[in-house]
């Protein structure tokens, strides 16, 4: 068990509805194209597969997918979409849990490496990816760039969503590299809001590169999005690909 916070049944049951935009064709299409190209005719392993937002449609494209998921509730939602024979899922954390066989691709999307709240655990996640990869295989991470440029002196919070049904902002502990995402979500039309929060350890791209080197992986590609736009100092996120030497 790592420091990752567990997703509850209630959170898992509403996850797909709350993240429906992330499941749209406009978002998923380039993601699936990118991952399917790297997987080729081989297998892919998804760390923190969740409800299968990416893993299930990638499997439907013909890529054999295996998942690792910490929350049994999230895995149960996935299991309602596809059976175990078609997409096996091992319950456990992404830093230490192993599954049989080797893979051409291991991937971890949507900022999920930040669920590991210590640098040591994030390093172990890279090592776990490396031990599952075939020679020449790739580890892919999608991660936001920490928005610390938006923090003027004395400010500790940065808003990331201000909409009719949701208010979201992050607060930062700059010493421990911990951010807390705060959410106020309007559930109905009676004016009531549900409050929630989650803790994350943010990391910079170059810090991830060092983690990769510790695990024996080499940076192959870094782009700003799944459409492969160039990564610049203005990019809000990055898609990074590290390769296991052949």
C-alpha cells in the first residue's frame, strides 16, 4: 500500500459522469492514436486504470491491455464495461504491484503519478514500469506542469476551473511539493454544493527525467499534448515518453 488516497464507492460511481468531457472523441481520439502507435502489435499495461476511460477503448482498437488499479470500487466500474478475459486488472498500487509478462508500452495518464505523495514512491513507479517493459519498450506519462508561475508573493491558491456547476482551485505546500485540489461541485438545482479535496505530489519534467534515469530509462520524446504539439515554457502539460534501451 502506497500513500495514494483510496477512491470510495461513491466517488467511483460518479467518476465517469463527472469526467464525461475527458471521454469525448475530441480528447480520447488523439490519446488512443498516440498509445496505439507505440504499442504496435504488442501488449500495453495501464497503471491506475481506474474505470477504464482509456484502457477499454484502447482494447477495442485491438491493443491487448492489462491494468493495475488501487481502488476496488474503480475496478468494479470498469468490470461492468468489459470482462476479465478481455481486459485483466490486478488490484494494487502502481509502485509495487506486478503482473505476468512483458509489455511494449506502460502508460500513466491524467496526472495520476501525483497520487503517489512521496518522491521515493514516484521513483518506484518508474522502476515498476521498467521491470514490465520489453527491451525497446516505452513508458508514457501525461502530467500537468506545476502552475507556480500563477502564484504572486503571498498567494497560496490557483483556480483551475470556475464554471456554473464546479469551482476548483489548488493550494500549494512549496516545501514538500504537495498540492491539494479543492472542489465545490453543484449536484442538483437546489443550490447545494458538494465539497471534496485530494492531495498530490507535483513534479517537474526534469525531475521525472531523473527518476527515469534511476530506473534505467531514457527520454525519447516530450510534447505538449497528444497531438504532438511542441513542448515549450508556456505549455500547461506534457506527454513524455521514456524508452528502455534494447
